[in-house]
C-alpha cells in the first residue's frame, strides 16, 4: 500500500517537472540534465555470442538531444566518445559493439569497448563532463 502511494507520488513529481520545464521559469536546465538515461545494458552478450554487447539510451524529453562529445565511462575510464550524433524526442539510441548482435533493430552507433560481466559500472557524461546517468 505504501509502495503504491510512493509510486503515485513519484509520478506526480515527474509530471510537475515536465509541466514546469515545458512552461518555463528556469527548471528546464534541471529537467534537461536527466533527459537521456541508460535504459538497458546487455553486458554478457547473447546466446549467439558473448561479444554481442549493447547499450540502449532513452531520451525522456520533448527535445532532440545532441550527443556529440558525450562519453560513456566504464568503471571511471572514458572508453567511448560519441561522434556527431543525436537522439530524437522520446526515442531510443542503440550502441552495439558490433553489427553482429542478434537483433532486428539497426544500431545507431558501433562502439569499441568490452563490458565486464560482473562488478561493472557505467556513467553517461554530457559534452561538458557532467554525469547525466549512472
């Protein structure tokens, strides 16, 4: 019961932030800071190959986000820097370590890094080096 009330409260807070970000007074920068998140990570590969790793990002905002110069740090070491690229509003952005990943979805970018199968930590940083998501 308490858990359901907490979920409803979080939904209301998120809706409030969206309304404030949409209609003004300075909260846009705060909302934009959390607009792109690490949505899903396949660190251990697939049944086809252990090297079929991928990272999926999601843009929670109504704005296209320029990812140029953003970084994915693996355990604090900058392993991947985004070339010129962007993610559309309310859209997914798929990074794969190779095009051989068993998926019917075309990747947006190919990266060259191998993810650990345990004890790993990823950070998504914007072009200014600010942590966007962990």
